[in-house]
C-alpha cells in the first residue's frame, strides 16, 4: 500500500522542540524503527542523530546516522530504495523513535523487503524472507 506524503513545513522551533524531547544516548544517537504505512510491517532499525532528525523533519525523506561511516545516511541515496516520512513519533521515555514511512523498494541492504528475516520457527532458526533484489544491483558492488 502506498500513501501520499503530505509535507507540512515545520518551523525551526517545532523541530528543536522535537529534538529536545528525545533522550539521545551517550553517542548522541537514538534508536529509530521504520514501519510501513498501511501494513504496519516493521522494516528496519537504525540510528538517528539530532542532525538526522532535523533533515528528516525538514525534507520529508528519512535520514539516519551511519555508525560505521560516522556520517548522515540518507536512505536510498545509493540504492534508490527511499523512505518518505509520513509520521514521526517517539516513545514515552524519548529513547526510541518510530518512523511511519512509505518504503519504495526494499528496506534491507541484503535485498529483502525488511531486515527482520531471521526467525525461530518450530524450534529451528530459519530465514522467513527471500532476497527480492540482489545487493549488487542495488549498490553496484
């Protein structure tokens, strides 16, 4: 299911109030869970910095913080698999954010729809989602 993104510009004061409500960890990051609008499928978990939140709220396209690269990671920048922000929420403790998104393409760098493809079923570890697109096609590597 696809949803039309309705981008209402946020004032800098509102964006900063959101950031002030977030309880960032010692590394200045907060856990972010991406959920598909309509189906409520959990797509992925990543980290956001204050700058990533600012960019996400300002642009309407989800931006995370890459811990391995130490920089902002604009979802879909190299793969084309983007996430349009539809709703930005945070939990009661302010230590986790929920991003309700419209995912274009696959969410996982492994080429699967979501990152939660490992499971325990019938007492066995199993893969519950197959690769939809080869990572080489996504990243050219």
